[in-house]
C-alpha cells in the first residue's frame, strides 16, 4: 500500500525543525536577566572609568560622549558606578537569599523533626519575628553587625529566614500526611531518617519557589539599607547609595538619580518575571500557563 504524501505543514515542519516552534514569551526576560548577571560579573572590567575617580571640574555633567550617563555631584562617572553597584546588589541579594533558605529550612525542618514541643517553641518565636517588616529587622541587625558586604548579607538573610521556615513547615505537613511517610512512621523509622530520605527531597521544590519570590525582595531591601547609609561601606558604590547621593542635586542632575532607579526597577521586574516562571514550572496546576 503506497504511503500517503506528506501534507504541507508536515513537510515544512520536517524542513524547518525546531525553528518553526513558537517563541516562548519567557525567553526575553530570562535572556535579559542573564545579560544583567553578566554585566554584574564583568562590571568592573568593562566600566569606562574607575567608579571612585572624582573630577570636581566635571560635576553633575549631563550625558555626553565619554560620559554616557553623565557624572554625579563629585564628578564620578555614573555608568561606571552603576556597573560596579550591580555586582554588589546581585552578590548581596543572592547570598542573602541562599543564607535565608539554608537557615530557615534547616531550623524549621529540624524543629519539626524534634517533636511537637520544640516545634511550637521555635515557630512561636518565628511568628513573632515575622510580625516585623523585613526592612526594620534588617536595620536592627545592621546596627548590631555593622556595615560591609558580609554583615548586610547576613542581616538580610536572617530577616528572610523565618519565611523559609514557615514554607518548610507547610511542606512538611503536606508530606507528613502522605501514605509513604505514614508507612515509614508505622514501621518505626527514626524521624531524622524520615526527614532526610522522604520529606527533605520533596520540600525542595517549595523552597526553591520561595527563593525565587524572596530574591527580588532582597534586592530591594539591600537598596533601602544602602539608601539609609546602613549597607556596605560608604566608599563602595551601590544603587541605593547612588540614589541617596543624587537626591540633593536632582534638579541639576536628574540622570544621576534616574539611572540607578531605572536599573533597580528593571532588575526587580526581571527577577519577579523569572520567579513567576519558576513557580509555573514547579506547580502542576499552572503548567498550562507556561
């Protein structure tokens, strides 16, 4: 029996291959986020000038060739400081999110595995801490820890750790009711073994999803702390410190404020879009919306 000829669209698909597939609407934000991460990594290497160099004869200069984003009130190149600040912002936010995930998940799961009384005590304290705004908690920790990249990373990470502990508790309760966990409990398996073998691998997805939500908030918190002068050391360029330094001269040099504000807004938006993509991929109920 002769084979039926290929239809037009099948022939085109066989010739074009993957090129004929529709472009994912998420590809552009993810590519832009990758570009931002690359700029943050290579920022000091590709910056046109030293971000700390001051030219008092060229203060508050508008954007022009050679100073593509202009200069600030001390004659420092805004583009160079923007690239240097991107590395600090990405480094602090990523480190703080990783620290919050590790501390919060470990504390929450360990307390739950220890029994009802330890879990009640630990989560009672966590609920009290969560009643405070993360920025206010970060301010209190910065006063105790001091300034610098390490202290601000620790302060932001600890301020968001209770959120991961609560997510771990919710995932624990969901997995604890599963049949395979109940079978392990009935067989007399030690709670620590149940936690390591059965529960921890299955709560990882929820924790990663929460990390995608916390990361843009960590970026904003770092910028707020820097804006208030409680972030990294004063000589280190950050976006929040650039905004604070440019506000008194905003009428004469609006570009010095607009550049970090736009950069911060774009990065936060891209991280939020990427987080939504991760949530859509991790949630089976939303797979049809990807």
